């Protein structure tokens, strides 16, 4: 058995594959997938590929269709003419059926659409190489080869309208059926409904289980949905974890009942490998004619309703309303404006003072971003940060905040004000692999002393992956930067993790400070956090201090620093510098 395995491995390794794509990321990805099993060479164009084929022999060419010079389709015919023993397989992002059919007719053996699945590529490559062996030994059997092409064409036609993972109809076929139903509705006056169904927290589940088990979960979900619609409608997989259901002749009450049935269908756990997975779904519903009379409008509105259901926490269904659409339009406008805000230099920093509880002297500040929108005026972070996080724009915005805060603090240091600067790190920034390098680059670029920089990280972002957080925070502290846990008490950290975290400061969330003088529970929480922090040799900063009574109580508990409207609202740089001058002269807040 061992000898057979070794023979197979040797055979695979001896197979030579030429990967042709003008996108380096795709070439590198395909090379990394295949190089362990085969001898792989890459080319960035069809012309380079043909040049290599003149002097080298390849068993398989894996090529894109659309490239800068000669197209992949033209490459196929050249390969067939110059190297008849070489099999060609196309991998392309073209979604129409004409491209794969044209490729097959030109001489390609197989066609895979981007984005592709790794296992799908491996299986297709093995199948293509096997076919190449048959091609060499049975070249004379033209009739057989023609039949293979015909069968492959039929399969491609099927794949063009079906999802390869679940075998359900895909978006193209679903839209076609929806358009037909809507067309007949105008004649027969029957109702047509679209339900978008999405697995809640699927991304987290897939990250935990891995892509293979995540795919099995999707297949099981497809089976459950198919069992519900077997006699009354169509179910399709659109993309990712989103499915679509097409129903007719149902009023809103019946649709609500059906949505409940869908939710109940996902109550029993999924048995995937050794895991028992409990899931739920979010559902968005659009109903014709009120929510649209064409397929695109119906799909758009069902998607908007689904997005609204997700924002309600998931595990619920929402019917489309015009208000949902208005909010979606406003959000899209804000997203578009955010993309241009950095280019137009529309962000500015405000600085909220941090005060020593004992002396009431200014010790530092927290840099807070504001968006000076050309039409809306000053936009508070609560109105745009969530959009920035969802779109990934929070990463460049966060870098801008850190750079601007360090530049301004360096100016104050040069004037003799040795102020500490606190800057918030978004959970999305905290997930960046190059976070430490980027922060070090910004600090070095601005010339700001890292000993005066304090990075504030939320408790929840740390606890998403405590082991990784310990490494990242430890590397940052080695540079002299201080670390604060922001909004402490609102997350889910344990003492076991906290004692190992390389941090310097705990910030008590303002939700515990608001009623600290009137609520025994909030007072006990504040006292416990302060004692815990001091026992771990950490400083404590209280947020949201607005009254003298709160300040006196925090002083009694031994809190180190605080910030809030009792002392000052966030200020522009010139107003904050005036406070610095006042504090440096010995005047307290």
C-alpha cells in the first residue's frame, strides 16, 4: 500500500502545470494550491505562456480568459495547435454562460468560475490531468472526444444556473423564475413574495469550524429549506450564507406564519462532524405588488428588509417598508461621503482632558474624532463610526486619527507641555496583522515619544482572541507605549485573562459612573474595579464624570484619573492648549 501511495505521489509531482493569469494574487494563490502536488510554473500573459510552450512541455495549462494582450480563448487555440498533448483548463470571473461555452468550443477541457473553491480546483486539475493521459493514448477516437465536449457543455449549462455546493438554483435561475412569476401575476393577480434567509453569525461559525465544516453546515441548511418549499415554492442559494425563497398566493399573515416555520426549522441543532451547532436565521420579506413589480426591485427590497432584521439582533423576520429603504439610502449616502472624507481632509480631532483626581491638575487627554461634513456640519462619531467599521474604512480613518494625535502632541511637547495622549483602537484595527508595524511607523514618522502615548482597546476586542491580544499588546508595550482597557466592566473578561494581559490602565465605563452616588450596585462595581486594578498595579480612569458628588466619591475610592463634562467637553486644539497653559501655571480644574 505504501509503494502504491509513493507511486501516485511521484506521478502527481511529475505532472507539469503552467498557470497563466495577469493578476499576481490569482497566480500566487493557484501556485500555492497546486505546487505541493505538481511541478508548477507561472506566466503573467498568454504571450509569455506560448513562449514557454515553445521550449518546455506541460501536461496542463490553467489560464484566465480576460488578460491584457492575447485572451485566454486565443491561447487555447494556439495551445491546441502547437501542443496537442497539453490539456487547457480555464478559470475566469466571467459569469455568463457564453464564456465557458466559447472556451470549451475553442478546445478547453474544463471551466471554473471565480471565486473558486480550493477543493473544486484540486478535483478539476486531477480530472484534467487524467483526461490528458486519455488524450495521449486515445487521440484517434474523435467521436469520443466530441461527446466529452458535448457532455461538458451540458454540465456547464447546468452549473450556470445552479449552486455547486448545494445543487440549489443560483441567483441567475432564481431571478429568471421570479421575473416569470411577476409577469404572470399581472395577468392572474396572484401575489409573489421573496424571502431572503441568512444564517445568523455564520461568519463566526465558519471561522471557528473551518471552511469545510462551514460548507457542510450550508448544505444541511439548504436541505432544511428545501423540505419546506418542496410543494409550494423555489429555494435558491444566492451567495455566502444567504438563501432566497420564492412563494406565490400568500398574504402577509400567511407569509408571517411561513417565516415562523422557517425559524422553527432551524431550532434543532445541526450535527456537523463531532459538533452540535445551534443556529438561527434572519429573514427579510418583500411582497409584490406593494414592494415592487420587477425582479430587481423585489430582490433589493427583500435584501433591505434582511439587513434590518440583522440589525435587530437576528433570529427574527422583517417585512420591507419604505422607512427601511429611506434608512438604507441615507446609509449608502454616508458610506459614499465617508470614502471621500479622508481625501477632502474633513476629519478633525477634539481633545478631552484627563484630570488627576487628587490634584485636579490636567494630566493628559483623549483624542476624539469629529467629521466636519460639508453639508451636515459636525457629525459625532456615534453617527458614522459603525458605518466606517462595516465598510473597513475604520482602518485608514484610525491611522489618520493616530497620526494627527501624535503630530499635535509632538507640537505641545516641543512647547514644553508634556501631555499624555490617549487614542482609541477600533476592534477592526486590532485584527490587522500589521498593526504593531503600522503604529511604530506612525510614531517614528511624527517623532512623538511613545512613552506618552496610550492606546485604548475595548475589553470585547481583546477577549475575542485573548492569546493573540496578549502577543499584540506585549509587542506594543515593548516600544514604551501604554495600553488601556476601555469601557471596562461592559465586556466579558475573566480575572484569569486580566492578570496576564500586558496593560497599564483600566477605564471604568461611564454607565457605572452616572449613578455611582445613588446606586449601591454601581458603587460596588466601581469600588471593585478600582481595588482590582490597584491590586494588579494598574491605574484607573473614570469616564463620564459630570458632578462634584461623583468626583468626591471617586476620590474616596482612590480612583487615579477621570474625564467628563464636569471639567470640560472635548475641545479643539487651540482651546485645549489654553487649558494646558492654565494647568502648567499651577491652576487646577
